[in-house]
């Protein structure tokens, strides 16, 4: 068979897509076609924030129907990737217990500090190699254990969000490695749950399923779905790298041992690729994370808030009657004075504010900086600050590994941001290779191909990407202005106003 058709679902925090991947074995090329798209959003109920996974499941089934209507029995497999960190619980009958909370839910406030009073920070990092941020699964599930959650008491199975959909698709309840590492209670070297950490926090350990590798074939699609949807019984369910970041990094065509990368979307995942975990005191102090990657790699990175800052600002402005397209935002920001003021994109106050615009202006007041006089300056502050925060992360990675980066690969939806790409090139004084925009889906599709035995290595997978997509290059125009701005940025990071 020379041409293979597979169906990939990329489920993100703001939207979900069903994409057909068309894989040409002879030419070693891949193309993708969007079949179905739907919005996703957090649902606020009182003080809590939830994911409506049943609605998402309905949309997944709609995506399968649309794909099958178009391609029928040509579709040989289905794979799902989603965001990390969030999870659901199943009872003894395999039924979902309640709606999963989102990582932005306030239930994690203060939980990280409480956990670190019970277990030393050094022990958690040595065992897991995962960065300390309050949204991590560890602090979510500890908050449930602390308050004696009845859901946790009756749970039989813990599943991360993509594992839930794999379970509903195949009937197989397992934990895929790349997603499981985002919990901060998996040992990335042994690829096992850290039962010692869980037990010390009073979290039941019998609920955690077997950890499997990305590209694992889970079996055929559920007979009940075959009957409900009127589709072929022969479709394989394959776990790609179910954490969207790991699928995206796998499809980074210019990622190698000398590259920095950004998987750019709601979050900016900024780092380098390693053949094995790098866990030591300095990595902990820099708050670097060792998340699982495809083909036994480690995505060694830092989570930096990305287009979330822009998305939330657009939402607030739209409520005020000011509607801006991304093209308009970039045009206005390009015309604005660079580095007029700066923010720390990762300050806790920006995780889930009611009004992002007010929160950014309040931060500027508290750091005694001049506030923007127009929307162009406002968005330029965000883009400048992101580029400078990327530089912090890469300089730390160079310090930790002894490497010197020669280029940057920015991929994902945020790689369309030509202004930010150029600012990054200028700030880093390195060429930036932008693309592909659909890196996550492409990685998902090609990792399914690996599960089918078509692709044998990460090098070969990236060859498919390079053969198939044009990558835009941004050459640096580095001046003293950029170094001065970086010095100013580091000074601002030293002063962290309270949320």
C-alpha cells in the first residue's frame, strides 16, 4: 500500500480538529486535510472551572462520521492528542465520575506550597524532573485528597484527558507516556508512576493504569462505536504522542541537537530535545521540565504563557466592542515603539484573570513602568516580553547542557506570528525557522504511521515533514537595543509584584 489515510484528532483548550493525514510512502511526504472543527472552552460553575468532555466526545464522533463519509474504508487508524496535566476518574463500572476540572481551576491555589511542606522539593524533582507550577496534576489531585473528595474515594481508574478518549474509542484504559509525564508523578527514566510520592500525600495508588509508549496500537475501534457510527470494524486506535507538545516537537523539521524550539500556541513550550532526562539541582532551580517525547526522547523545556495573553486580551476588548483580527494586532504592534514596557508572561496573576487588560496595566503600574497609550503598544509589550522570556529559557538550557544553539524552530499555530518570529530572531541573534503551523497534527499523523510500521525513526519522520512543508526563515537584525532590553527585562523579573 503506497498511500495511507489516517485520522488525527488534535484537541486543544480553545478548539478541536479532526484531520485526515494522507501519507505517501514512495515520496516520503504527508499532507493533511481538515475534516471537522469545533470550539472548546472552559465552563465556569461558581468558583470552579471544568471541561465538558462529553460534549467534546460528541464532537469527536461527529469528526469520525465526517471523515468516514469522505474516505470510508480507506481510513486505517485514529489517534488523539490533547493538552497535558488534566485528568478524569472512572468508577468500578468504567463510567466517568463527574466533569474534569481544568488546570486553571482555583482549587490548586496554595496546594504546591502544602505539598512541598510534606515532601522536599528536591525529592520531587529528582524523582520526576518536572517543573514546579501550581497547575500540575500533582497539586490538582492532592487538593482532592486533602479535602477527602468522594470522587477520589470511589475511583477505580485514573486517566489523563487523551487517555479518556482512547478508552472510549477502544475500550482499553492505559496511560500514554508523554502525557503521563506532565503529571509530576512519573519517573521519566524508569517510565513508572512514583508511588512513593503519591502515598506520602495520601493519594490512592491502585487507580493508576499501565504506562504505554507512544505509537502503541491499542486495538480495533470499539464494536459499539462501529454499530453507532456505521463504520469499518478494522480501524486501529493508535496512541501517538498523546501530549500535544510531544507530537508537535516530533514534527519540528529543524529540531536537532543544536536547535532551540518553541511549540507556539496558547502556551509557548520553549526548550531543546535531549536523548535522556537531565535532572540536577541547577535544572530544578531553572524550573526546567523533562517531559516525555517520541522515540525515547525528552522534551526538555519550560512552559511559558504564550498566545493566551493575546487571546484573553482580545476577548476582553471584544466585550468592550473592540474587535481585532490577528492581522490587525500584528500591524498595530509593528508600528509601535519596541520595548517601551515589559511584563513577566509567567506571573501567576496572568493564569486566569477576569480582565487580562486590566491585569497587565496593573502589573506595569506596580513595576513603575509607563502604560501603553494605544493598542499597538499594548500588544507590542506582550510580544517583546515573550521573546525576551524565550531568551531566558534558552540561555538556561545552554548553561545546563553546555550546548550553543545555532538556530530556532518555531512551530504550531503561533508560528504564523511573523512579528514575534522576527523579534525572537533579533533578540536571540539567531535565524528562526517558522513552521509547520500544524505541527501537532502532523506529528500525530506520522506517529500513527510509525505505529503502523511505516516510519522507523524520528529522523525519518522529520524527513517526511521537510519534504512536505515550506519553512520560512527569519534572519536576525540584532543591535544594542535588544541587549539593553534584555538587561531591563532581567531587572523586572527580579521584582515580582504580588497577584
